[in-house]
C-alpha cells in the first residue's frame, strides 16, 4: 500500500493542490477537500496511508 507525505500548496474552493514531499518535481495532485481533514491550511503537511489523509 502507498504511504507518503504531502504539502498543501494551494486551496482552491472545494479542492486542494498537494505536492508529494519525496517527489517535488512531480505534478501537483488535485484532491477534493471533502477527503481531507477540515482544518488544513496552505503549507501544512499531510500524511497519506490506508486511503486516508491526516494532519502531520
């Protein structure tokens, strides 16, 4: 299973643009905010594991 960390680069309405920490050159991942913790903010770190995002 995939387990990795992301940085919230931009919050755009109902979506957030995430950058994978270990692949900074990769394209940003667009994720619906409904799938993310409610208290996210730009530049915060998220951990992804078991198909869930959590604040780091």
